[in-house]
C-alpha cells in the first residue's frame, strides 16, 4: 500500500469501535511472533504529564547511549510521530511494510481489533525490527485495559499526575481513576509515581502489595524551582543543581522530577545512567504542543491542555509568565469533556476568546463553546476555521500581545500551521 492508503487502512471505520480488553492485541502480536517479549520498557500512565514525562525519560536514555524507542498518543503534526527511535520517526516506507504484514492477520480476526490496537502492534514490530534497547511506552487510555498493557513487567512503571478525565470509562472518583492507571503495575516491578492524595496513594500501595512491586513516590520536597521563562525552566532536584529543561510550562519541573526519579530507578536495575546523563538529557528535551512558544511577536503559545486538571496547570503557567494580564485565547474542545469547568478557569484570564472546531467527530460546535464564555461575561467569537481564529486573535493582540491556543491536542497541527504563516 502507499503511505496514504496505509493511513486510510489504519483509520478505517472497521477499527473504530471502542472495546475493552487485551486479547485482540495479544492475538495480533502472537501472529507477529510476539515482538514485545523481546523488548524492555518504561511504561507510563497517568491523566496529565504523561507525554512530557515520556519525552524527558527518552531523552535521558538516549543521552546515556541507549537506542531508545518512544511510543506516544496522539501525534501532533504527523502520524509517524507516534513511534520513533532516538528522535527519528518511523519512515513512511517501514510503516507501509509493517502494516502490509499485519493486514492479513487483522482482517482475519473474528473479533476485529481497534485502531489503537493495530497501531500498538505496528509499534511493537517496529521497535523489535530496529533493535531498540528500551522503549518508553505511553499508555493510550487508562492502564489496566489499554492495549499497551500486553507487556510483561516493565523495567519501571511510571504513573504521572492523576485527575478526572474519561470518567465514563475510568470512573468518577480519583481512586477509581487511580485504580485503572495502577493496572500497569506488574509482579515484582519497580513503580515511580507523582505525589498524590492519601486515597490515591493507598490505591497504588495496595496494588504493589498484591503484586510484590516496590513503590517510590517522587519526593517533591527536594524540588526547588529557580526560574520559569518562555525558553524553559531551571530547578534543583534530588541533589542535582540548576537543571534546565527547555519546556516553558511552570508544571514541567514537576514532570521532570518524576522522570529523574524513574531514571534513578532504572539505574538501580543496572541501566548505566549517570547524573550527567540526566542533566544533559533533560537539557535536550523536545516536546511539541505543551506550552510551546510558536511566535514571539506576538507571543503565541500552543498548549494541549484538554481537561480541568490540565487547564489548571496551564492557568498557573500563564499567571507565572504574565501575571494578571488579560490574554486572548483560541480554543477548541471535545464535546465530551468537562467544558463548563474548563471555561470557568479560563474566563478570568481572558480578554477575548476565538472559538474553532478541531478536526474530530467529537468536537464541540464553536458557537456552543462561545456561548459558554458569553455566560461568563467574556467576549467570544465563533470562527468558521482554525486559520480564521488564529488570524483574528493575532490581529486583535498586535505584535506586543499574547495569544494562547488550547483545549485539544486534536487541533494542534492546524494551529501550528496557521500560526506559522505569521512568521513568514
């Protein structure tokens, strides 16, 4: 198949059903010779911060000299970003080749796999074919029943910050969500977790007792943030001084601290990772779409926050950088999110909102989103396209202003293209 046909096949309607369970992924992988059995993993679950934490860990492992795989979801600009080794995405040709190999097995399955299950099988085969020493594996949704959870005990299981999202699938309370995430904890494993409330921590502790796993909660008492600027953050943590991570979100030192803790646990298992590797690796992290500064005149920030927990962190970052200054927002959301809660947090910071529809069937109508901001007393204008929303926002703010685009990872690539036209 051509590259376009390959993507069309992966995204075809027959894979679009949402079905819990791991057996379909296991069956696909058995047909491929169980490539996942030959790989080592850092498995990362959580509500927010998963992607940034994965990027930090992968950068450190690469700096330490390991051939490092990275599996992420969703992609920002191009499908191939979902699976990469040492920062290089899978080539179009290899993606086509592996999908051609998988296709007859997937087509023959009586219980058809989901799109994410097909992609996960492709990724496992890719990492095996290319001799990855270790793979940083981001959970797609939840943990226990996510298709990435077909792996055996990982080198380290990492659980980032827990919040309420996908409540229809994961539960309506933090302990229920934590229980789903804790499904990645395996017998005898090492577990690194973001600090949490007692009831959430108790869920992790119980799962570790049941599986004989060892739990390390990241010690944020040793974190001291020194500077938060638009080019990145500087902090001390765990005996390391003046660590720089080129990610602008004020929450990134916390994500990086989890990554440092995970890397030290890897070192305890025999992976050759020094403190110099950690500091140097973190200084080279690249993670698009998370409080990413796309333009400077005006300042144009792209952030993928898409649930109340993520929006809360983004709001804190905006206050850290811009104080009480009123800002202009471009926003598009999925209709199944807790939109009213998100609107309530953003409205006090907003001078004006331009709403647009992300390219997704679940997207909320821009008129409906604008109306929610009108109810909060904020001027909001629905736009017929993302390009129009970006153009209007930049024109409104002028060269000395600030524009923030957020609400969904699904419109990040369109936002980027629209904003970069103003850099030409």
